[in-house]
């Protein structure tokens, strides 16, 4: 790929009372430009990723990025949306503009503010990322969707509750060391495994600790072509950036096979001329613990139906052979929809440049990112490494 990440910024994820989408956008846009050492006047195009759909009343948000610096005025600015993969979709638009020679520098911002409305309203908006004609009546919103996926997986391969609890515990342990995370608390396996008043069943076999958080937050990256990136103080190049979309209705797919994610991973690894074993870490889309479990299989870490082995044998722990979600993942870090994909790329870039602080994987040089929209519908895989060794 010809595109590089040359600067980044990331707000803390959580509940930001008294702040609006505009203030979150401005915070990370200004910080990303400063981090890259790039003037706003030199940006050629802007992409703003947000799902919204009713989380906030402010629609048509792309030009709000201009509030970060008046020198952005009159630049092309476009909103991008692809459900929970919105952030990665926005990054791809920036890469496409650079690859086509239409831009030398692109500013990409991902943002969401989800906490201004009730939990029931959030659930209904998220259900819009399903096929409402057939799936609208599923109880529990999107948790209900993944609850059904978990039930189907359990029916085919056996009860995996132990593995799901281990995934939740791993990600909360990792997130406890991430100052950007919404929930910085090591909950432990026993709490995650046990149904209780504080950890009730939410949908199907999924407990509260199996579900990602309702979050506010933003992240931003500055993208550059390779020639420009070489003149800047830091650069992380895309060895691969692949997008694979599948049918929206679950009825048209084997919902536990995650065929779209599997194909995206295969294409990305082939494009990068790498094997999964070459990667030092992966940030993957654990909107629900069952998703991370099946994603182990989709990325090729285990055979179908054997994803539990990866977590139960410690492969995906921070000190394991392939650390998965050293940031804490969506499960602990939070999941402000439009910001998530950008956040994953920021954290992966921090890892491969040795700037990840307390969540740093030692000597990380190659990172994979998997960001998913809907139930394995919009699937994005990136492979990142430093441009300069």
C-alpha cells in the first residue's frame, strides 16, 4: 500500500458529560495534526467517520472538522459510515484518495457520542446494523444478534462459556493498563464466568462481561503518501488494507463461519506476503466475546470450532504467541462506534513504533487490525509496520 499513518490522536473513551461531538472532533483533529507536524493548510482532504443514526441530533458533521483549524476551510470533507467498521472505512477512503494521486495528506477522524440517550434507544439504533426485515424482532438488540450467534456456535461445537469468560478477563486485565480505556479494572476470570447481580445474563449465553460498552470518544490519524511520509518524523505504512463485505441478512450466511472476516484476513496476509505467525499482535473487534472467539478461527489461528484453544492455552494473552487486544479491546477500552476503527489503527501504530506505554508488546514490529461492521458484514483488515526500521 502507498499510504502511511504519520500522526495520530486518541481521546479517552467513556462517558463525556457536558461535551458534544464537535468538541471531541476538534480535540483529536488538532492533536493529530500537531503529532504529525503537519499544517492544516497542507491537508488535501478530510474524512469524518460517524455512525450516529440518532445518538445525537447533529447530522451532516464532516465540516465540523474545520472547527479545529480555519485553514481547513474549503477542503473536501466527507462523512463515511459503515456501521461498527465506520472508522476503518473512513481510513480506507483516505488511502484511496492517496493511492489515486488525488491527495498527498489526508486527515481522518472517527467519533461517536452514544451516552446522551437511553439504553433502549441505543439498542434500537444499533439494531439498524442488522437486516431489520428479518432480524428486527430479535430481543436484546445487537446483543441479541450475537447471543443467537453464540447459541448457534455452542450447538455446533459445545458450550464455550469458559473460553468467553477467559477472553473477557484477558481484555479487562489488558485494559487496566490502558489510560485511554473506559473501564480500567481487572475483573478476573471468576467474576466474568459467574452470573451475578453485577454480571447478569444479557442475551442467550452472553453475560454483561461478554458485551462491549456504550461509549463516547474520538480518534484521528493523518495519512500521507510514502514520499511525503519519509520527510516526516514518524511513519507507519500499510503493508495491506483489505475490505470484504458479505450479505446483510444472516439467513443468507452461515453466521458462525465468519466467512467475510476469513477472506479479508487471507487477502491481507497474501497482499503483505506474510503469515499470521509473522505478526506480533492483533487488535480485533471484540464487540462481544463470542466475536473474538470466532475471529481466532477466521484469522487462521485455529481450525474451525477450536477457537477456545487459543485463549485457554494462553496464546492470545499479552505474553502469548500472538497477543490479541493488548489495548483491552472494545470490551474494556470502549466502543464509540465511529471512533473504533480509527482507535484500533492508532493503537496498532503506537505498538509498532514502541509508543504504547503500559500496554506495549515488547519489540512489536508488525500489527494486524480487524474491524467489523454488523455481524461479520463489513470486514476490514490492515497490517501495519514502521516505514523506517
